[in-house]
C-alpha cells in the first residue's frame, strides 16, 4: 500500500495527530477531508473549511430567529473547497510531487477551490 484516503468522520478528526503520525511512520501518503488533518501533520486535504461552514450556519440561525420556518429554508452545499498540501510532510515522504500543481489553470484560477502550501 502506498497511499490512504481517510473518510470524513468526527472520530478521525479527533484523532488527527495520531493518524498523521501513524501515516508518516508507515511512509504513507494520506489524503484527508478536513484541513485540520494537514495542520496536524497530514499530507493533503481536499474539502470544505469547517470554520467557513460554521459561519454559514449562523445565517440559518438568523433567518430562523427572524421567523423563517426551517423546513422552508434551502439546503446549501458549500461553494468553496480547499486543497491544502503540507510541504514539510511531502518532503519527508521523499519529495515535492505537487510542485507544479499551482501552475495548472484548473486549480490556480478556479473560483471553487484554492491551493495553500503549508
């Protein structure tokens, strides 16, 4: 096995430091759904930003407090996804395989995703 994709789950998020350490000790490239995994030492995450989602949730609370019926509110999918790459972890795994990623127009110019190098 050369890589692992970790499912989005609260338990995995809680144990993110230990999971990142285990992946690093096994020399596994790991892809996560939350940026917090990369902040804890993981290699790559692609998904929504939890902090942004919490801010978006407050708009629902405000609408409900102003009298809107929860059943009448539209369900929204986050329109902002992030690709976060941890260069320190990438280097520890043997290189920087994502160096040219920022040069790809699909990633660098897309309004729906962003790349941040850690």
